[in-house]
């Protein structure tokens, strides 16, 4: 079956068409600047050239229509007709406490996701616009929602409750939810396969280090803790997000700078993280270049990033009373050779030993721990689209 995987944001939409039998990507691409002037679609068939076409997309419906047109296009299309799309898998960001697994999308599911909009005001409404546009253009094709939060619904109360008055959890569901669940689930399952032991017998820590970054503790095949919280702002230092910060610091900055709550939220989401700390870039390639040239801002920013990751690994090792496997994934985790080495340098007390030669890997699945290491460490590329396609097929079949 061919599955169209859709990741719909407020002004962009990423897509992949995946043959679920071979797990091959038939075509992929993205629509940018939806609803804004200068919108364009980037489309790439497997083995073919990337095509960029400027085209007006006043709404997501037009964007998805352009995606479907590209997929059946006589010259560069990869299917003969839309009838060859068996199902659509949608990435949905926040399922609150309502969704502990992926689900077939029905009117009731849409209403339940809408009821979580307060928890992810930027993401959930945009995700649902994508769902509705697909329903309009592909009536009768089954759709599945795969939630970023679902994998973490196994966390125990002690891990998800904040040290805040309990009434806010009861009234507004204020708690830790965690994100990147599709990635943490995919990577930890793959790690168990590589180790050759049952998934439900292992203690695994996954470090998803991309522009957004989170760490997850997976014990016996279940997420037991993760660093992102009610929103994707908590935890690690990220590209432009601050991660953990004392709210008192924000009060002080707001008073001194005359900033509103909205200003502060923009600052911690978009102007902080390694970008704000370094004043150089949110991209690790730029930071590494700067650090290599002896730039102090670059050096201290990378050190702070690595230190934060190492602290979370220590915390999650304590939470699970041990760790068997540590995985690095996403843009920085898969490519950041020195980042992986520097983080692991903190973990000697766990018996972690990195093989310097093996660690010189980018974007490939490989064990990077030395033969004598007490903990196995992997560079393990994530594949959220494939994970969404697998979940979709499992529910549709
Ligand atoms: P993601 O959000 O998973 O797409 O990750 C994007 C981030 O990965 C970029 O902002 C970079 O910081 C990082 N990245 C990508 N390629 C490399 C590389 N070759 N070396 C170091 N970092 C990289």
C-alpha cells in the first residue's frame, strides 16, 4: 500500500509518499509560504531531480492539491492515479491525555484533538487544517493521526507532575507531556534490534538532538521520562529555545526590559538557545566552525549544550537504575561527531567508552562504543515519516 505522510505546519507542509511493502520513499517534498506571497512547492521523485515550482497557495487545500498533482504528473509523477494512495498518515503534535497511541481519524477524534488546542495553540490547529484539506481532496481515503505526545503517555505520575498546585493539573491538564515521541519510539525499538535483546528488557536513553531537542528514558519498551514538558520548550538547550530556565530570571528580564509575557515567550522560543547564547547561529555547523577558530562564544555555548545533555543522561540513568544503550539521533545527534564525543566524555562513571574511529560517522546507523564499553552507544538516524507510515498501515489494515 502507498501511504502519504503529511506533516502540516501553519505555513508549510512536508510530505512523503511511502510504499509500505518495500518501505521505499517514492517521492517527497514540501510546500512553503502557504497563505503568504511567494509560495512554492519543492518536489523530488525517488532517483530524480528536485523540482521547485512557484505557485500561489492561498490555503492548505491548494497546497495539498499541488502535492497530489505532482504525484500523478505525467513526467515526474510516481503513481498513475490518486486511487493508488491507500491511506494518509498525519503527524499530530499534541494529543494531551486523550491519545496514548495512534488512531484512525474520525469526527470524534478531530473534536478531541481540537479540545487539546490550548496545549499546542500553534501546532494543533495547523495539523487539523492539513487533515481537513486531505479529507476534502481525498474523500473515502482512510486517515490516521500519529501523535508526538502518545509514546510518553506511559510516564508515571511522579515523572509528569510539576511542582505546582495540583489544581492546575486537575483544571487545565498542566503537566509534562513530552514530544518527539514518534522518533524516540522508532529509535529505541531499532536500538533493541541492533543489540539483539527483547525491547521490553532494556534500559535505553535516546538523545534526539536537532533544532528541537529532547532526551527520553525508555525502560522495558516504555517511555518513563522525557525532557520536554507541557510544551516543547522545556529541557535541553535547543537551536533557539532556552530549555530549562528559572521563571524568576524571566520576571527579572521582563521588569528590566519592559517586556510583556508575549515578548518573553517569543524570546525564550525564538531568540534563545544556542542562537541567543552565542550570537552566532542556531546551526551547529556554524558553532563548530566558530569554536574551531577559537571563538569563545562558540566554545562556551557548545560546552553548555553538551553539559545539559550529559546531566539529563545522568538523571535518566538514575530514574531507570541503570542504562544499557544510549542513542544519538536527529541532525546534531546523527552528524555531530565532536558533540557525541564531548557528551560521552562525561559518562566515564557509567563505563561508557567511545571508539574514536567508529564515532567518525555522519547520518549512518553505527555502534560508536568501544568493544569493552559497559553501555552500548549508537549513532542511529531517526525516520519519523517511516514510523508514521508503519503506524498508519497497522491501523488501516
Ligand atoms: P533537525 O532539526 O533534526 O533537522 O536538525 C537540524 C540541525 O542539525 C541543524 O540546525 C544543525 O545544527 C545540525 N546539523 C545538521 N548537519 C550537521 C553536521 N554535519 N554537523 C553538525 N550539525 C549538523
